[in-house]
């Protein structure tokens, strides 16, 4: 399964499939190590992935690629626009 990793403003990177469904997140801890975290809904497809620690986001992405047998690539950050005045 091919995935895309997009950063947000809180030291997290969201990992989604090509239909924008959440797969997991990558977070940076205070020691600048990276961890793969997921919700209970996301666990079944990611049960064999090593959670961390990783030295880089790319290291976590490599483990996600191995687990899902597809490419994991960087995407641009999504900026939410306030639709209400």
C-alpha cells in the first residue's frame, strides 16, 4: 500500500493512504527521536511495524514501507483554511 507523510505544526507527521485515510502518525519526542503511533482502528494494518525509536522521520517511513509493502513518500503540509469569519 502506498502512503504519504505530511507534517503538521505540532511535531507530528500524519501518514495516510492514497485515499487520505489515516494509517498512523509519526511523532518527535523531546529527545529528537521519532516514534510511530496509531489508534486502535489503525492497529490491524500496522501490527508488525516497529514503533521506534528512529533517528529520523525517513527511518520511520522506511519501516512503514516494509510493513505495508509499498512506497511511503513526503507530501506537502495541509493548511486548513478557516471557512468561518
